[in-house]
């Protein structure tokens, strides 16, 4: 049996290259979509952490004020006990 020669090898090569390019483009678009979704989730999580951070700062300030009040009370008590 004799091998059948291709009449248009350039056409076949062009088809294979076009198919490969389309597959790579599709995979790249899927990857970009997944990366965009991950980024959106991280941004959402960061917004939640920002609120927690603000709350922590407020609690630290309140703690400082409470500590200052406690120091004043202790000073007043120790002063009155010394008299």
C-alpha cells in the first residue's frame, strides 16, 4: 500500500496552529476569570479586616482611658490612706 500524500500540508498546519491558539486563548480566559474571582474574594476579606482593625483601635483607646482612670483612682486612694 502506498501512503496517501496530503495535497495541502500548509492548510493542515494552519488548522493545527489555529486550533492550538484557540485552546490556549480559552485556557487563558478561564485562568483570568479564576484569578479575578480570587482577587474579589481577597478584597472582600480585606474590607472585613478593616472594620475589625478599626474596632481594635477603638478598644485600645478605651483601654488606655480606663487605665488612666484606674491610675487616678489608685493615686487618690493611696493619698487618702496615707493621711
